[in-house]
């Protein structure tokens, strides 16, 4: 796990850029919608001039966690945006709805997905900020260690 990080450090990313890359990769890796992780990561990395490969590696390493979180987030999202009197988001209920009232099934899935995305957006801000600022000293230390124990200059510390 340390070697890929060190190889990215050798590519000229500052500790600040690397921390931002890992924070954004983590956020995008946990988005509760399949298929948009790569698009979001690539677009953001290009826009912010970060390492596209690094952000995608981090985000795709979190795919198992993403899969574990999708159903609970969709259930919470259905409760958040759906009516409390409507059907719950269960596999049995979805099977029944698709067999008998596909419009209500689509509506339930839409509410669940939109609610899950809303929860993800709200949770992403503190998680991203925490990771970004918490990882900066770690990557400064790794960069200093990679440099053979050299001191990190004041300019590098501010980055």
C-alpha cells in the first residue's frame, strides 16, 4: 500500500495535492450510484490538475465498501424523501411493485436513489475535509522519508 503512494510522490505531487487526491478519491469511491465513479473522478482530477490515475485507483479500491453502503443508503434515502405511509424499500416489496404497479416501483427507486445521493453529498463534505487535512502531515512525512530523511522546507510544509 505504501509503494503506490511513494511512486505517486515521485511523480511530483505535493503532499497537499496527494491529500486532496486521496480525499476526493475516497468521496467518489463511496458514491451510492454505480457507474459514475470514473466520470466524477476523471472530470475532477482534470479540472483540479490532479493525478487522474491516482484518484481512480483510490476510488476503485473502495468499490467493495461502496457496494456495502448502497442498500442502506437507499433505504435511508427512501425514508428521507418518500412518504412514511408508502411501501418500504425491500426486495419483496420491489418484486411485488414491479409485477403489479411498475410506476410506483420506479418512483420508489427514484426517491431512494435521490435520497441516497443527498445523504452522500451531505456526508461527503465533512469526510472530505477531514481526510484532506488529516492526510497532509502523513504525506509530508512520507515525502521527507522518501527523500532520505531530509528536512521538509517551510514552503513544502505550507503546501
